[in-house]
């Protein structure tokens, strides 16, 4: 029954034009929806990259601070006396 209705609709010239424009509109809509999903995915990846960069920066600063720390008590005392700590 549905096939008969669609076949009759497509048999007329204005019906074919309507189906053509409908198909074009559907294709454009699907393209826009895929762009939206792609943009959301890109945004999430950018946020994850930013978070990772911040964590790496904090870890790098912690390692640099650990490399500058006094090795033992005597070095700590010398730094405190010299005012370099």
C-alpha cells in the first residue's frame, strides 16, 4: 500500500521534484548534525589536552623544585645562613 502511494507520488513531475528537494534537505540536515557531533568531539579533545598540559606543567615544576632542594641538613643550614633558601 505504501509502495503504491510512493510510486504514484513519484510518477508525477511535481512529486519527483518534491522528493528531490526532500532528499537534498535531508542530506544537508544530516551533514549539519555530523558537523555538530564532530565539533563536540573536538571540544572534548581540546579540553582533555588542556587538562593534560596543566598536569604536566605542575609535575615539571614539582620535579624542578625537588632538584633544587638541599641534599642534607648541612646544606640546609648553609643555605639558611647565606639567605639563599
